[in-house]
C-alpha cells in the first residue's frame, strides 16, 4: 500500500466535516464544525508527537471523527444538555412538563439533597459535586489534586452517604 502525502488543514477539515455530517445524529448536527475542529486538533497532536511527517489514511480519519463524536454524545447525555436548535430526536430523557405534584416533589428532593450535601464530609461533598457536574473520576482527581483511587473512593462514599441521608428523610430510590 502506497503512503499518502501529508494532509493540509483545509483538506483535513473538509474530510472530517464530511465524515461527521454523515454520522452525526440530528440533534447534534449544529455542532459539526466544533466537532471537526476537535478532530483536527487530535490529528495535529498526534502529528506533533511524531518525529517525522505522518500520513493519515481515510480509515484513520473516520476513526478519529467517530471517537470525537462518541465523546461528545457521552458528554452531552451525561450532562443532560439539550442543544438550542433541535433537529431530529433529542438526547435520551427529553424533559416533559411537570405537573404541580411532580414540581413540588422535585423541589422537596432538591432541598433534601442540599441539606444532605451540607452535612456531608467536605472532601466527599466536593468530589460528589464535581461528579454530578459531569466530570469523571480522573477529572475529579486532577481538579482536586488527588490520586484516581482517592477520587473514586470519595465519590462512591459520598454517594453512599447521600443515599443514606435521603433514605432517613424518607426519599426512596
């Protein structure tokens, strides 16, 4: 198989946008340009780490685009974000209007969570808060200057503390 010449920015971006437009779900199509830019950065980082000019096959570019797309889908669903311009189907768990009883129950649950978090060990509370904001255990560890195992332990123990506290307040799961 013959090696391909080094790829220019415009060609690389055009190829990645084309791939992402074909694979991107409707509710995420407004982010194709941002996703393509992220993919370009990933390819360039690999190019910079290499001691010589690398070539990238179309298969490799599809793999990078797919990886960027999957990461964005996971991040969006994990944070329960909903894009402003929804075309097609939204992420799982699209919100529906709450009735008065559900609204009241949600408000009470929110207050109970705030109370429980306020009475929790400070480090567990910080770890759990970052986790609920969508950070994974490695990101929590990096942000708080902890080891990965320490971050995981504090997240899981914080969740256990929260469940126990909420069950004492008669909230069941």
